[in-house]
C-alpha cells in the first residue's frame, strides 16, 4: 500500500491480530486508553480497520518494518468520529507504535506518508487527530506534522465514562493544501 524509507503500511490480515494485541497491550502503550484490555477488544479494532479498508480503500494500516516484515505498529487514515461529535465523518489520522520503536521517528515517517496519501487519494478538506491532553507524545507529533490545535472540535469520547480522563479529547487538524495557482496567482 504505502512504502516509506523504513516502513510498509499495508492492510491487516487475520494473522496480525494476536501480534498487534501483544505489541500494544502493555501498561505503557495503553496508558491513555484506560489500561490493558482483553484480546477481543483489539481484535475488534482490527476487524473495524479491515472493514474500513474494504469500504473506503484505506484504514489505519498495519505498519511493518520493510527490512524484516515485523509488525511495529499501526498508522493510517480512517473515516473517524463518533455520532454527535464535531469530528464525525472527518478523515482521521492515528498511530500507535510498540515501545521498542519509540523515539526512532517511525510514527512521524508513517504519519507524514499517510497524510500525503490522504491528500492524493481522498477529497477530504482536512485531516484530524485526537488524543487526551496528557498524551504529549501524540499531540507533539501532531504539531511536528503541521497540525493545528482546534479547541472548537474537542469532544467527549463516548466509549469512556463522562468523568474519565480518557473521555476528554483534544483535536488537532491540518487543512488540505491549496494547489499552486488555485487562487489566481
């Protein structure tokens, strides 16, 4: 699907499910998601991504190392949002990379390639991302990608209790670049 210098972003397979669960179901990886969860929850996430791929031609893809094929994480684009939120229907970018790859720039590499793919292959006017305020690694990457904080799009995540710290989502977005000459210059 997408090749970068070090990564292959590709659709998910059934065989990826247990590998993904083992990769991300650690206390550090799940800190901003309410803690480790049963495997079925991660399997359902992969099923949803497989359905997105089938329906839209993209999803939050499996991110594997080009050199070895090892699953390193997830990154890509999906039709996001939750009913009743200001991001419903947005093209959402997201990422999660295993702890052993933190600090190596893989998430940025994958996210930049995903954004470029989104502009080239979808008509969406913006790409959004959301996280909790305490996830400075995630919103820091959003800033490095050129995304802008959008408090007008913040929302409460319906999958968490209203008083949960995981429920308060902050949103960053990047607008589609204007093509050269599109404004008459």
